[in-house]
């Protein structure tokens, strides 16, 4: 992990990212409103930005979920020997159905990936 990435993750965990809530209550900037700059309905905190903003939910949360699901799909397919070669996770495009010689005639893989 890059040092910058580790530092950013630590700042998020420590909740010292410059959100509106942080500016108003920690930095004591009275002219700052605490409501989210995207939805304007709840206090702009790390928790709200990461998991609760209704403006981000239909797009950004789905994108984040899909990117993570691709990584998991690739790792499971590699473990089950359903794909050959390793491509970087950001270039990987999962196939709808993966089969190999251990698959049965219905197309459902019978290989236990957790062996």
C-alpha cells in the first residue's frame, strides 16, 4: 500500500477528513453549515458520505459494490481454476457463466473453491 493511501485511510478512521461537520464542530468555524453538500438533509460526516447519502446511493455506492464484486469474482474463479492467466483486477471483466472439466452438464460448477 502506498504511504499516501495508508495516510488517507488513517485519516478516515480517525474522522479527521474536512467534512462540514468536522469544520463546524472541531475547527469551530461558525459560518459553516453542517448539512451534507450533496443531499442537504443530514450532517456531513464520514459515515454519511460513505454509507448514507441518498444522492450517492444510486450511483457511487453501486459502482463501489460492483468494483469489489469483480475482485471477489476473479479470486474465486482463479481458486476454482475456472480462468487462466491473471489480469489486473481493473481490467478483469467477469463472464456470465464459467465452466471447466469439473462442471456438470447443467453449467453449475461442482468444484469446491473452499478446499
